[in-house]
């Protein structure tokens, strides 16, 4: 590699402050730098933990100037989409990881501008809640805006439901209640989200487990909470009916949008209430309230059809919750329940172990994806282990109330966390697989539904006369084969070779007994 490329490499390190002067001088002093061997130099920096593979790739390809945006040093790319790229960066003052999104300027067209976008983003920084992904900074880089948020390690509820199946009523209520708390915090500051969907609600922290087939499964960790992302980050859009065919990628997830967005592009608190109702509908049934084979069919159903009553899909939903969901999905915005009533109505049905600050209790788990069957509305219960207050060998449920719990009761042995499913439940049963399923099941540290008792050990194989005879015959065959191989190689005398005389036999020539003619004469 040329010395010009080497000089450009070190100049990008210095101007971008990716490394301090001492480390840059150490890299320059290495013989590989003199030879212009950037591959060896960058490999050395990566082995020492000074640079990441993404930074090295950008530096080698001459894009080192893009590794610093607004003072934030980028060290990895999370994803890239039509709206722009999202990076994992380092906060210049706190030295903690943050999420930096660099938007494409044309993504704001046709109804938004960069000034209006940044103004809404700055207003969203005032929203403070443990259930909201905090916006830390916003600005411009060149001719495009960027937004800095807390780095979130979790998964959205859409993926969680697709992995675990429909959530139990108590868990769906608690997740929706936490989402409602986030929406209330935004509304109190005069900020509307506009796109409250399972895609914008994240569960964090989570546990990722790689299965035997290489697939990564996600499970909630103890103490996991819901966080509302994308607050004020979606551009202002015109009514859906005014978008052209070429702008279909800017419609969003139409199956969760309120009906009024077809004729109005305004983001309103009433639209966020509809999003809460549609999200809870999805968590309980694995399907949106309005669907279709295409975006056009979904919009037509959203405009003309009524959602299927949730009690007809999931009969175990209490009537109070069915009425609340029906109100939130109402076409008349004045009939939608206010946010305070939503939180108050959901609280008595929430799962205590999933509440923030509550001590989790081990409960059985039934996960559709792990049994390799996909019913239409499978059931799932989250994994929760109490590692601090429960003995691993003699784990017993708590008899006393849970500390700092917002509910006046605690689960006990007589009062299970989850009510058993009735025989009239429409959810198809998920059957376990054969023996190879056990190892996969143990990897996620849970047992099958209803496994309150410890699993019985596998029976030992009894040694019978037939088994003993087969073992002895195998040993004899093995010993015989070993002897033959050693004899063939000459290591030991071959016991199966025929015996031969030590001296070779003498050859006796034939002597004629007929007298010669001379003697006869």
C-alpha cells in the first residue's frame, strides 16, 4: 500500500480523535508503518482494542471523516434503512455508548423540513420517564440531521410476540400499562408520538440464546421493562390518501395506524390512544385489529370495517379489558378512553412479577417456537428467576407481600400467578417433541407448562443376559482383530500362520539305471 494511504490513515486518526497522540505515535513507530502495510498496522490496533473492525474498514476505504458526527465517535453500524443509518457511538463527555441516527435529507419530504424536525426533537428531550428512550442531542451533520438517544439493548414487542406467541392477559396488561405511562409522560409535555405500535415499544434487558440450529432466541430478563422509542423521530407526513405510489415506503405500519390518518396527517394524543389499543390487541391475539393481504386492502379495512371483537378470538380476556380495547379502537376519537383511565383500568389485571421493582418468581413457560409448532394463537409465559432471595435447591414462592409492589397482594402457593386455561379456550395446544427437545429446553432454563414437579430422572438401562452376551462377543471380535493386525505387521508372531521346516528340502537328481553302450560291448 502506498505511503500516501498510510499518511491519510494516520491523519484521519488524529483529526477524528479516534486515538490519542501516544497510541498514534506507537503505531507510527512500528516497522509496518514504514513499509506502508496498513493491514498489519490496523490488525495490531484491533488486537490491542484501540479500533473496532468497522472503524478499520472505514479508515482503509478512505471514509475516516465519517467516523465522527457532532463530536460523537462512531465505532459500529447497527442498521441501515431508507430513513438513514443508525450507529453505535461514544458520548464525548460521559464515555458511554449511545445510539446515533443520521437521517437522509430526502426522507423528510414531502411535508417536513429539517428545521421543523429538529424543533420537535428538541421538544422531545424534555420528556423524562423510565419508560421512554431518552433523546440526548440533535443537530446537523453536513446537510442532514442527526439524533442521539440512549443506547437500547432489547427487542421490540413485535418480534417478542412472533417468538413467544400471544402473551398471557396479565403480562399483556402490564406491558401495555408501562407503554401508557410513557405516552402519558409525553402528553404531559405536549408531545404526541404518532406511531405507537409494537415496533416502537421495546423490552429491555433481554437474554439472547443461540439454539442448536444457529437461530437466536430472545427471552425477557428479570426486571425487564418497556421503553417507548421513536418519540418525535418520525417525520411529519401528509394524509395517507395523498401519498403517491412512489412514496409508499413512507406510510409506515398501516395496520396499527388510527383511521383518521387516512384523511389527516396530524399526530394527535387520540391517535396514540388508538395505537395503545391496537398494540394490546396484537399482544393478546398475535394479529393487528385491521389486516389484509396488501397495504391497500388494509387501508380499506381500516376505513370501512370494524375490528373483530377480541373476546371472540381470546375468550379468557376479562369483559372489562374487552370494553377498554373496544373503546380505544373506536373510530370516534371522543369515545376513546383517556390515558389516566387506561392506566387505572389495566392495573388490577397486571402481572405482579413483571412490574418494575417487583421481585420475579419462577413460573412455568410454554413457548411455541421452542416446540417447533406455530399455532394460530399460542400462549407464552416469560422466564423469570429470583437469583437473590430464592435458594436454587429449595425454591419456594413468597408467602409475604412483595416489597414495593403496587398491588396489595403477592402470589402464593395457593394462589398461582397464572390461572389454568379453560377447556373452552380456542388456543390450540402446543405439544412437545421427542427426546431431543429436552436438551433444547434446558438451554432456556425452563420447564413445560404444568411442570410444577421436578422432572423424573430417566430410567437406567438394566443389564440382561442378552446384553452381556453381546458385550462379550464384541470384546472377542475386537481382540481377534487386534491380534490379526499386530501379526500382519510382524509385531507379534502370527498365531494363524502354517508351520514350515527350518531347512529347505534337498533336491535329488534323477540317476538313470540303464547301462551304457560301452559297457555292453
